[in-house]
C-alpha cells in the first residue's frame, strides 16, 4: 500500500485544451519535481509503449526516469507505466491515461484524471467519472486549462 495518509483520496480532474498526452507529460513532470512517485495507467500495451516513447523523446522539463510495468526493478522507478493501478514503486499518485475510473483509488493519495472537452462526449464521460469518485467519498478538485495556465474551478 502506497498511501501516506488515511481516509479518502484526492481526485484531481484536469480539463485540457491541448492533447491529453501533452497535458499528461506536463502534469507528471510537475509531480516528479515535487518528489511524488507515480503510476500512469495506459489503455493497453500499445498505449503504454507510446507513453514510454513520449517520455523518452518529448521531455517537457528534462528526462523523467520511468519504466514499463513488465521491466525489471519497477520498485526503483519514480514513474511506472502500467496497465492497471500498481504501487510496486511506492506510488502515491495514480494517473489515468485511459479515461476510465479506478475502483482502487483509495490505495493512493492522489488520483489524476483528464477531461478532453474537445471530444464530443469528453465532458459527459468526465462528469460520469467525477460522480463515480464523489460517490465513493473522495475529495474532489477540478482544474481547467486556459490561456493563462491551470485554474482551479472546484
């Protein structure tokens, strides 16, 4: 169990105005700068490999050490890319790169979810996930990306 606190997790939604992958890279770099260990859950094997490639080739703020779930020594990595929530690296942050809610959210201090308002059903799906987490009793935050950066809305 990677939790550092007790009780409900904080679930932070980011409504993005750029590509989800670009926003995800920025958010995971910020979390890394704060010394937080993370698990990024991909939509499948190909998606996990794509995220792995992006973290090697498109560093937002420099290299971010990471590994795929099936690589050796996952416990040594500050960021683990996995196909399901995994805290073998003592992750306290769970990042959704696949747009589905996590039943295991309470195992982590912080869950990060992205809402792509550019997609026709992006806001509706985001609202459904927001309700799912709220109904589980988690603390909720909602951030919207604008011209001046991220603004906390709720």
